[in-house]
C-alpha cells in the first residue's frame, strides 16, 4: 500500500456506517424529538402524572433507555421500508445515498437483518415494560409498508403517521416515568392534541419527496391537492396550533411568544417556492417546532413552581454567593 493511500474501512466500521444510514432520516424527526418528549414530559411533574413524579436521578437513568427503545423501532421501520422495490425506486430519486440504491447492501440483506432485529426489539420492550406499544408499532409498520398503506389516500397515510407518533411518544414517556407513575387525564388529552397537530401538519414531510412519491404512485397531499395548497395548509395549522397548545395549558405569555416565534420560523420556510433543499430544511424546522410544543407541560410546571415560591431558597442562596 502506498503511503498516501487510505486503508479500507474495517468490517465493524462498515456495519456501523450502514446501520447509521438506515436510520439517518429519522434521527431529527423521530429519534431526537421522541427522546426529548420523554425527558421534558417526565420533568412535568403533576401536570401529566397522577401521584408522585419520579425523581430527577430516575429520569436521567430512564431517558437513555427510552432512546435505545426508540432506536430499535426506528431501525425496524427503516429496514422494512427501504427493502421494498417501490421504496428502492423512490430512493434512487429522493435518497440515493441510502444503502440499497448506493449498492452497499441488498434487499435480501435488509430482510435477514430485519428477522434478527424484530425479536431483539421485542426483548428490549419486554425488559422496559412497553411490549404493547412495540407490538402496535410493528403492526402499524407492516400495514404502512408491506401492505402499502403509505401509498393510499393522504388521509390514510397521515392517520398511520399519527398513530405511529402516538405510540412512539407514549412508549418513550412510560419508560422515562418508570412503572410507578400513572398518566393523568390531562396527559391523555395532550397526547390526542399532539396527534391532531401531527395529522394536520405532517404533510410537510411530503413536500421534499414529490418526485420519488410520483414515481411510486403515492397519493400524498401535495400530489393529490397540489403543492401550493399543501404549503398553505401546513402554514395555517402550524400558526393555529402555536396558539392553541399554550392556551390548553393556560401558559404564561412568554410560552405563546416562544411557540409562535418558532411557528413563524417554520411557516416562513414552508411558504417559499418548491425547492428540495429548502423543503428538507422545512421538515427539520417543523421537528424543532414540535419539540417546542412538547416543552409546554414542562414550562407550565416550572411556572407553577415559581409562582408558589419553590425557587425562593435557590435565589437567596445565589444572592449570598454573589455577596461573598
């Protein structure tokens, strides 16, 4: 080997890279937001939980477990979707960097890896106490991909996405809280509201994929009712939910300002003329906006603690330190 030649990557490095690429598209939209949802919701205390909330130390231990659980389920979805002939056709247009269109792996290798990952994910789910949520995600994934539910009418497609996000959220939340905490009525209403947010705005993900979706015959909202109609629909609902969600928690004025500011940031990106790079950016910014909504119960809990003087002792201690 010449001095300036690089050694080929090891087998382990190749496998790690390929696994990363399988789930890459879902990191910023499911993996990180789902973990954040579990963390801030667990810190929301009595806003979402009946009885005593878990201590901070327990939450910090449980959140990485929620991340692991989310990863296994995202990996199942990636393997299931990307191995299908219609998905390979779409990825040649929309995501040519993925393993199969790039020639790094085959659909048969994906199928065999999926056979190993599914029972492993169920074992992790059993250990963490979220078997029912995992089973529902596997069923929804099969209906969405193998039964081509994702290619049906956009209403059905969006409904599948909502149900998927719901089970991601409630599973991660149960892991972060631990078995000792029970969700209250507000928590379940909040999860339903988040589902409505997803249903009315999730079509933002379809803006960037229109060329590939058209090749595979997918009936997404932009392809059925038009690109401009979809953009305005997403913009209007993003701005609407940016005000309704803080109202549900009777949040302080600064919570309205925060969610609405991020909502306007998203809307300003979505409403621009069709451009794949900008539409990918819009989807990532939409995920950030969703995370600001996830923060509302936590900020409400902080506000209640502040108004009841929970931070008075901390303020006094900080003042004494400054006086030294």
